């Protein structure tokens, strides 16, 4: 259970919506699977640039597992409502308008 506590501790330190962090642990013949759910707006903080944060979290989790002689994997679930696997794109029209205004100065 140290692996589950570790993930919960680190993730809650990274996100804004700590109440929406859900960490589940399941053991099967392949080892331990930790499943993580976070709020949609916190997903970027967990994944990180080019997946660096998620990769680091998985690496540290494997080290925690090695101390307990267990193979531990981390699955990060897609937020509710996202089915296409794509990162949401934000409306940049306001930014474009401001940039145009600045250019006209």
C-alpha cells in the first residue's frame, strides 16, 4: 500500500483540485496496477511537457515497488467526457485581438 500512498501524496502536491484525486490499487498476476483519476483541468500538470512528469512518476513508482518486491504500473485515466484522446484546444481569438492591437500602436 506504500505505492498507492506515494502516488496520492505526489499527485495531490501537484494539482489544484486535490479533492478530485482518486487512486485505486489492484493486484493481479502481472503485478500491481495503480489507477489515477484527476480533474480535467489538472491533467496537464500530471502529464507534464512531452509526458515528462508522468514518466518521472512512473519511474519513482517502480522504485517504490522494487523496495517491496513488486512490479508496479501506473495508468492515468482520461478525464470524464474526453473520448477522442486529444488535448483540448483553447480559443485564442482574444489573444489574437490583443496582439493586433499591440501591433497597431
